[in-house]
C-alpha cells in the first residue's frame, strides 16, 4: 500500500504534497523532525488530506498530478470535496 498526502503549515500558509509507503504518522513525524528540505523551515505541519493506493507507482502518478496543478486554489478545491 502507498499513500499520497497533503500537509499544511499555517505559519507559512503553504501546502506540501508527498507520497510514502510508510504509515502517515511515521512520515509526518519525519517531516517534523530535524532534517533538510522544504518542510524543515517550520514544525507546524498537519495532515489535511490523504489518498490510498495499491502500489507506489500509482501513488507517484497521483502525486505528480497534484503537483502539476501549481495552484493553491485547486488544492483547496480538492480539500473541500468538490470535483477536480
């Protein structure tokens, strides 16, 4: 099983889109730990969305699709449950 997830930081007002084969709790813990990368700048990330997939390749396809939107409005639309 694999997941695509969206994190949100209220202090940055930004979303982060990622995928994992780990549990969502473990992946969030790693984002909140000391590390380098986009999510390292703040520690207030919360999970606001997730989708399950049967395999990693399907999750990566969906992750790329979401990232290709490059639109905060489309992400907010997804989170509100409106159709894409």
